[in-house]
C-alpha cells in the first residue's frame, strides 16, 4: 500500500459559477482543498469591491464547515487608484481576459497598450496579474501567438507578478523560466490529454476546454515540468462545470470538470512516474512561495486504493459530468483532517 499526505493543497485557478451551480460544486472542492483562486468571470463580471465581497459571502455559505479559504480575484478593467487601494487586501490579484477569448469574457480587454496605466498601478501596489493568454488566431496557435504579449508585459513591468494561466504548450513552458516575474498554472487535463482525445475519434464534449488541448509534445513538456515541481509552475485545475445541456449539445460550452477527482488523479499520475515526492510542491508549496500566502491548515491523505468516479454529480437542479466519468482511478482520498 502506497500513501501520501498533502498539506494544505491549493487550486490556483477554479470556477465555482454562481447560484444553484455554486451550491453543487463548491463542496466538491472545499472538502479536499485548503484554498483556491476563484475566477471572476460571472455575468456580470466581478469587477467591483462590492461584487467581490458579495461573491465571497455566497461561496462561504456554500462550503459549510469545510476548512477552506476562497482567494478572490477581480475581473480586469480600467481601475482607478482609489478602487485598487480599497480592494487590495480583499483579493489575491486581477484576472485579465482578452475580450471574447473564453466563457463570459466579452467584457475583457481589447488592447493591452490601452490599459497600461492600470498595469503600472498594479505593479506599484504589488497586485498580481493573472492572464488568460490567447489571441483570436487559429485555435491551435492562440497561446503561442500570445506569448509575445507576456514578454511585453514582463519586460515593461518587471516588478509586476504575472501568472500565465492554464498553459498548454511547450513554448509556454520555455517562456516561464525566462523572466523572474513570470509564473504559470497548469490543469489536470492538459497533463493527460491531447487534442486527439477530444476530437480524434467520436467528439468528447466533456474534454473540450479553452485553451484547447494541444499536441503530444506539448503535453509531455507540461507533464515534465509538473513532475519536476518546476518552481515557477502551480496546479490550477481550471475546473469548469457546465450543465449537461450546455455540454452535450450543438455549440458545446468550453470547460472540463475535475474538482472532485483532481487530487486522486494527480497522485496516480505522479506515482506512475515515480515522482510522488514532488506532488506537495506542485499542489501547494510553489503557490505559497510565489504568491506569498499562508493557507489554512489541512491534511489530505491519499492511498493507492480504487476510486470509482461517478457518472455525474447532481443536486440543486444541476447535473454535471466530470472527467473520467464512470472510470475507476488507482488512487483515492482516504482521510481529511
């Protein structure tokens, strides 16, 4: 029997949605994670202090007695200095979406140079920037094309801490180590799948997400960086629940739901490659150091005993299909304290 106990695991990129969906999916993260960075792309977006505080209260109500801290983020817009000063201590950073690049991002940024004053204020005030890094080019090239924008930001604002969210390419892994103020998150699915798993045979809508999964060599670069606990890389699930009616339909919504199985699947993956000793840094240590945070105390014990992933998670009038639905994983969470 193999086992590992993770201390205060963190998910540095999480979607909890709102209303009834929030009530269903929040406990599926808060049971096993000590904290998570909550994405602000609601409708309307979380782009005021009042909206941020209200959203945090709804999350807190949904998590029950679980030991968990929601690290809140604001949706990027052209903020005033007074707005940033008032919100600074209530958030972990600001999330930038290129307009229309992903779910609920229509109010995002159209031109980076037009919002440079906000970047400068964030740099001076020590507020991290988190970026969905895609252009509107050909779908397989969108992240690669955006890398030049990361370099522009990293060089022009050298004290601005910039997180490249959910990276999917070997080029992004290479760039991550080039500038001291660049770091990245990577999802579970991008460590496991390629585009072939999504659309190589029958289309699998439950593996469709943005950025889209790439080529095998990209997956291998991401996986190697995660297994090595690259000090600039953090786990961010980008777990993104959608109702079944939005996934199994024409015009499939982008997002893979991994929250309930994330730690078990990561343990299985790291064990397969004899790298279990690096899982702690990947799911907590690196994030604590890079963001300067001290999470709530929580210990999650995992063992290599079977875990059957439910075919769906239901409740509050919602029905969400997870990654690996109906499959049996080799590892499972056995104790939380």
